[in-house]
C-alpha cells in the first residue's frame, strides 16, 4: 500500500521539476550555506534571499501557499534559540520577573533571534522545493553523484522507506481497533472508557506498533540481503548534465555568491 501523504513529491510541469537533480541539490545546499553564513541583522541580504526563494517557488508551480505553510513547521524548532534574547548583552528592551530571577531582553538578542528564525525559514523553504520537485530515488542518485558517503546515503534511503513501513503498521492497528470497537447510535452515548483507559490503550498500541514495525523491518532487511543487498541501491546512472543545467548552476552560484559577498562587505 502506498501511503501517499508521506511522500512530499508533487509532479508538475515546471522548469524546476525538469532541472537535473544534481544541480538542484547543489544549489539548495549552497543556498542554505549562504543563508547560514549571512551576518546577523543583514536585513537586505534576507530580503534578497527571500526574493530569490519566492521566484523559485513561483517557477516550480508548487504554489506559494503550499510552500509557506510547510515552511512554518520550522518555527517551533526555532524556539530553541529563544534564550539568546536574554543572554546576549546590550541595550535593554524589556525586563520580565520570573520567580527570583529577572530576564532582560536586549536589542542584540532580539536581532540575533529574528535573524536565526529568518535563516531557518528560508532554508526550509528551499528544502521543501527540492523535496517536492524531485523524486526521492533521484535525490539519492544525486547524493552519490556529489560524492556523499555511501553509508550516509544508505541511511537516508532506509530511513525513508521504513517511514512507510511504520505508517503501514499504524494503519493496520487502527483498522484492527476499529473492527473490534463497538459504537452506539444512541445520543450522548460514548464508546470506550475514561481518559485514563484511553491513554492505556494508546500506550499499548504504541508499544505494539514499535514491536511489529521492528519485526517487519528485520524481515524486510533479511529479504534484501538474500537478494544481494550490500549497502547500496543500484540503478541506472543519471545522464550527463546538459549545457542548460550547467548554465543554471553557474548562474545560481554566481547570484548566491554575490548576495553573500554583499552581506559580508556592507
């Protein structure tokens, strides 16, 4: 069973989808590196990077709303950088009493936090475009073409495939629970027990899911080994990079290099 909601690839007819996966992966990594190396508080650089990311999203025909909605998933993880607001010295903006301590938010701390949030948000946007415009097997081939270690690529491949195994086992458990659960048509009559009882059932299902997924993954791996798997998934090699793809790569690297240079100089 193909669990389509786990697959981020969205087939479209666009220049981004038709671009060579090695070029897309290279430009995405360089874009993320450029965002990470941009100075703190370089707002013009962030505007240029956002304009570039927005242009790529429009060219990919994925939809601005789709990419921005998925990119918002990065914000909960950005909260890990929240302490920098109160730990970096500088001009105080506001002071909050917390028990016996007093937290003082500073202007440099807020500037650093907002910069980290914007960098993460822009990087996630480009990662979403890459995953949504490139089939996962092509991404694995692009990683090997860029000389990423074989073991690391194999880990990516197995983690991706076992996500579907885990989701498949979860759906089996949910169907089994639904088949064994009664439901009354009487108004106000709830099926099941108390919240604590539901929690115990959910915990048992989670443990059962782990055991079933572990056993099935072991059977899948033994089946792969019996068929000659040695740590690398072989497929037909990618074709040579065309001239247009080389020009796109050179142009993208030049633009990102110029943006980073402007941020470091000015």
